[in-house]
C-alpha cells in the first residue's frame, strides 16, 4: 500500500503509511499504520524499513514494546543533553525508573502506575527535587512516544506534577567579604585561581577546570568556553549547552591575576621539560594534567576552615558573581549571557528575588529623567538665544 497525505492535519507532519502484514486474525487482514512524517519521502523510507524489519523478524509492534526498551532507545536520541545531564538520566533509568516501570508495555503504562511509582520514591526518602526531576524524565519520554504515535496519550499528563516545597535559599557573600576571603587565601594553594575565576566570571566548575590559555584573549580581555573537565577528571570538548559555549569579558585585574598565574605555570613547564603533560590548562597539576572536581572540593573546604567563612558550596560562588553584578545594576540579559543560561527566564527565576527594588529604581530613574528634561526646557525658555 502507498503512503498517504492527511490534508486535514495541522502543522508539518501530514504524511503516513500503511501496509498489510499478510496475517489474518478473526477474519480480518492485519495491517501496520504509522503517522507523523513531514515529507512523502520520509514516510516511504520508514515504511520500507518497517517492512524489511518485519521480514527479518526484527519488527516489534508498538503495543508490545516494553517501557524499558523504549527508554533505552529514547535516551539514545537525546544528543543535545550535556554529559552530566545525560549521566544523570542514565542513573535515574538504571536506579529508579526501569526497576519499577520497565516491565510494563509502553502502550499500557497508566497514570496510576506513575503515581504509585512516585509514591514509592517518596517512601524511599528521596528529596522532593529529585522526585520531580525523575518525573520530568518519565514525562519527556512519554511525550516523545506520543509525538511519534507509539501511544495514544501521554499518561503522565494525568499525574499531578511533584512539587518542591521550597527552593534552597541562595547563600551569597557581599563584596567586602569576598575581598577579604580572596586576600586571605591567595598564597595558600596553586588552585586559588579556580576560586578567583568562579567569583569574577561566574563560570561553572567544569568550565573553569577545562579553561585553556589559548581560550583567553589577553588583548581583548575576554575568554571563550570551548571545553570542560567532568567529575572524573576527563577533558570533554564542548560545554553543558549551546548557550554555555560563550564569551566572557574579563576585568583588567582578572587579566593581571591570570598573567601572574601563567608565569608560575610556564616556570613549572620549563623545569619539567619533556616530563610536563601539556594540556594548555589554566588550572592544572604541577605536571600539567587536569585537576579533578574532588581536588577542588578539598581545596575549597580547607579555605573555609582556614578563614572561618560561612559555609557555602563552590557552586555558590557562581551565585555570588551574579549577586555582585545585580548590586551594580547590570542588566539581567547581560548577567544571563555571562552565566550561559539558555534563557533570561532561568536567570530571573534563580535571582529575581535578589532584585526586589528594580521596579522602584526604574520609577525613580524615570522621574529623574523627566525632571532633567523639564529643567532643560525651563532654561531654554529663560534663555531663548541659546536654543538650537
């Protein structure tokens, strides 16, 4: 049977195919139908592949696909996810989702099944935020299955979305404390530079550890994020998201600090000669190799103990950077770009509570602007000879 075009369909996916399997059940010829193709050629190619798979005994009817098998195939398509996010998804599937729901046929997975699954996660003592993220994975997978018409409806749509009672309150340091902390810890570790960059650039830990000297333009005073180091100490090309591959402007002082640190690295490189493992990294071991996140955590913990500083995480330095920019009145879009957020809304959701006076400041600023124009107009009226 040929492919068909659905003239009533809305959007781009109008083509579908249908072919007979050669089987007869209860006097009815069995056929396979698949919809949701953008072009005629795409539908034809898919039909040929389905027919070939059936002949080889590899074709599985959607109604017989187990949720665990579908999840594995679905995850292979998520190539746009960052490495750490993908690793987290694999962990959720392996540890929670597949053991509880994997045996259920995809087409028979119900809202009740999902609700019971979420209840079991709460009973295990998982944090509300973790349960919410696991549910998001299930929901995303089922949404994709619905789009591909492997299932009639996404059962997760009928499940009440898990709620997180309260977002963890951001703990940030004020400018005065940041200055004191950086000064007290500067000479205590070669990895102090990682802490400094977190405060001054807002970069993520993996981005800082992956930063190379070749990524820094000392003349233009900026750096470009091109690679990261994961939690296993492995260098990975690219970044968390497309927006994370960004350029970050550097202050004159930051340039000076980097140049001073570079002199130390060059001295070590010269002293070791061929024994030096040159990865061109800004934050590196004495032998030039990448530094693990665990090492940075140890350094960070020692800094907190040494200074008696309020306990915050290394990642909170990124929040501190954002708060310092907000206090300077930097536009939220600029802050979002520096942090590499995928949208300004994420920045607002995270830091909006730090700007409660923005509306008042805007109104006051408008008053000052209008008042200034009035004063100029009054001066022009009094001194007509000075009009332009």
